[in-house]
C-alpha cells in the first residue's frame, strides 16, 4: 500500500517539463451590503415625489388658480375704487408730472375737477331723494291701483258681474305673491351658490390679466410663444431694461407707467406703439438695448424694431408676432401680372413689403442708387428686380457691367445697349470705359439746347467693389489707375461726374457692392446716391457707410439683420419710398424673382422694343473728328486761346484729347490749313479759319465721292 505524500510547502522552482500543477483558488463571498437606513429611503421617496413633474405641475396649477382669484379680487376692488373716487385722475396727473408733460397734467386736473363737481351734485341730490322717492312710490301705487280698478269697472260693465271690479286687483296681488314664493324658493340656493359664482368671476378676471407669478403661469404663456403685447407687458419690459432713470420714473408714476404709452396698433404681422420717455431718459439709451428689450417682450432681437418719430423724447416700437418674419411674403407682381408695364417718370417699382405688410414701391425717377450688404444676401436679386421693372418702359436704355460674371444678368442680353460680364481686370477696364462713355453722353446732353428731353440712361455696375479695388493702370501716355478712390482713378472719377451732373439729364448711376469699406466703397461715391439700401451687414460702422449717420441714428440697423436667415431684407433710406413720418429709413422684405422668371420678364421687355444689339465690349478707339471737335469747342467766339481750346477738347472727350499738347493741336490745325496765330502776344485759334477748313474738306470729300 503506497502512501500519497502531500507537500505543504509551495515549490519555488517551476517544473522542468513545463506541466504546472492545477491550483484551486478559493474566493471568499463578498460581505453583505449594508442596509440603507430607513430615513435615507424615506428622504429619497419624498424628494422624488416632490420633484416629480406631476407634483410640480399640480403645485403650479394650485398656486396659479388661487392667485387668479385673490388678485382678481384686488383688480376688481381697485376698479371699483377708481370708479367711485378720483384716484385714477390723480395717478394720471402724477404720471404726467413725472414725464414732464405739464399740458397733459393740466388736462387731467381739469377732468378731476369735473368729476368732483359731478360727484358733489349727485351727493346733494341724495338729500332730497328719499322724499322724492317716497312721493314717487305713493303716486305710482295710487295710479296703479286706479288703473286696475278702472280696468275692473270696464270688465264688470262687460260681464254684468259687480265682483269683476276687483278681479284685476286680486290678480295683481296673486302675481306678487307668486313672485314672493319664487324668491323664497330660490333665495336659499342663491345664497349658497352666489359666493362660488362671485369667486368664479374674480378668477376669470385674474386669469385674463395673468395675475400670477411667472413661474406659476402655463408653459405657453411663461415662454412667451404667441403672447400678445399688452400695455403692462411693454411697461414691464421698459422697466426691466436696465436704465436706472427709466425704472425710477416708472416706479414714481401713479399709473405704473401706462401714461408713457400711446395706443397699441396692429401693424402688419405685428403691433406698433409709441413710447414717450420720461424726463432724464434719452432715446439712444433705449435704442442701445434692443436685444434686452426684445427678450423682455419674449421676442427675438430681429423681431423688434426701434425708430425715432417726429415727437420729441419718443421711441416707436414695432414688435412682430412670434415667427412671423420667417414666413415668405409671396411672389412679385412682376411675375404674377404679365400685363404690367413701367413708367420711369411717374411709376414706382414693386419691390416687396414693409413690416406692416403693405406693398413697398420705389420711385426710380432721377435717383442714383446704391445697394450693399454681405455676400450671398440677395443683393443682385434686389437690384435686378428694379431693373426688370424699369425694362418694361421702352424708353429706358441700359449700360450694364456685371463684375461677378456668373450669368446673373445674362437675360438682359438683347435688351441692354452694353453688357459686360466677368471679374478680371480686363473686364474692369471695359466697365470703366463704359462708364466714361456714359460721361461723354452726359456732357453731350448738357450742351444741348435748354428744354431738350432725353431718354433715361441707366448705368448699372454690379459688384462695383471689384472696380474700386482693381490695380490695373493705363498704358502709353495715360498711366492713371482704373481703380482706387483718388482723383486720378478713372472709374472713381467717372462715377463722381455722373453723380454730380447726370441726374439733370436722366443719366443715372446704379451700383451694387458687398461688404463695404472705405477702400472698396469711397465716401464720396456712397454719399452721391439718392437711394441707399443695405442688406445684412457685420458692424454698425458698415451700416453707417451704407446708409449714412442720419439713418443709423434714427434707428436703421442692417447690422442687426441675421445673415442667411434675413436674406432679401433691406433697410432703405430714400425719398423715393413711403417712409412713416419722422423716420429716416424703412425695412423692406423684397420679392424673390428667380432666373427663369427674370428671363420671362425680359422677353416681354424685348417685345416692347424694335430690337437692341448688345455690345459685349467697348471700342477703345472711338471715331472722332478733331477738326469738327475743335469747331464745336470754339462755339460762337471769333477766336479762342489755344490753352482754352485744349481744355474744352479734354472736357468734351477726355479719352481722345485728355493728353493733347499744343503741338498736337497745331498739327491738327496745320493739316487742315487753319493753323493757330498770335494775337496780342497770345496764340489763338480763329473760328473763321476752322469753318473755312471744314467747308473746303466737305467740298473736297463730295467731289471725290462723285
């Protein structure tokens, strides 16, 4: 019998053959969890029950309805007190005095005096009313009994029964007894139900006035979605605006600030109200807190507009319905009305809708135009819709330069006299020479006899910032830059000349730019536009560049428009559009006209014309007749100094004669046999010699033609 030896010591060396013995490890059971104390479990249950949404909703509902009844009673009691006393008038007097409006205070004081006089008259009447009432009751009772007895006598004569004399009287007594029995039956339940009906009426008053803390109100009212704008909400929003003088003045007003507000009027997709600020509060303090005011009114910042009307110390608030400004405004009348025509002189272009929902139409008659904004905000579409409307007037001519060059204006091919499309320096050169050609046309019109009428010529440049930023310079003798904002810039000076004199002869400059700066939109150019419109911008300084200081100080804020979300919304400063009295700008939501609809409109415009050949480049060597131009420059004068002739030629055609010297002038005259001569020591050009040279040339040309 063999014995198994169990080694109680752990081997330090592993087995040589790599076969390790199986080792069993005994893992002890985990100690039992400690029981949660009863008070901990109870507190958890209580906390869960108290913080549960159902419990919180129940507490809010109970508090809300209780306070509706309590505060409803307070409101009814205050109304009754106001109706019986002059406290309402006294509050209005104190409010007017706090606002510094002495005229209103005097008017309310006169009303208070009239109220007190009428109340005194009623009280004096009460001294005589018991006697008068007793007399009236006696006379009335006697007359009633007499009438009933007379009626009974008539009945007795008719029936022959003497007892019918008292029949009407007894019937009346029975009717009164029946009424008394009805009252006896109803009186008990009425006494029991009456208090509940009274509490229900007080609850209804408190509910309509939301007379409960904000945390206890329903979720839709507490969040402000769809919340109507009431006087109390407006005053509370102004009080919590963070202007100490305003909050203090509202607190001192007996009517809690209600006298500051004018009537709340429905205006389009929102409401409008004028607020007369108390003394010591300036309008710019309220304007500068537009976002906070909007949040106090439970609105987004873009849904509240603050403008300054004509009345002193007054701000006009326009508050949109929640989400209303995110809804589209519908198609343009240009698209829906295929019979529409345009009238440059008397008509207005249907551009969109204002915030009131009214149609916003713009007059384009003799007004230079500037539309600016950030990229991809609808600038080209807004500018193009005006040109589309104007194209329906067959007398209007267009010179167009699109320095974006992606086809936004391609539908005007065959309608515009010149259409240049492209973003390169070469395209800028072409557009610049196109604008300079418009300057020459303007000068020709200016020199025409007085009273001459000219067709409208619209010089339109989209993405004009590309022209101002162009680094290209002229070649040959003319080294002037095409871009820039200095006096040697060809594009800048051409635009300035049209701004200065083009309006008088119906030569108008329209420009569209993006992201304006002093470099890509010089001050003299932007201030030369009569109609200035801006889409969403980044900063207030850009808003001032786009619209001017007056419009921004008056409440215009294109920098507060939402890029992307407010695409197509313009802030317009112009006398060509109807702006509410006292305001310096208006916000317009423009109609969107897509490329297909624009093509259809231009097809209608082309059908009104006999046919237009559109040039896609400007001829850089225009034909000119130096001798004829010299004759025109001399005018009616018998002789003119050569220096003055050179100046007149340069003004007439800067491209051809801007670089002419005395030698160039002398060579042209000598070739024609009308060379200059010296008179009183000054070189002059004789009108007779030039006229004779022109006549000889014409005769020679005619003979050679034969």
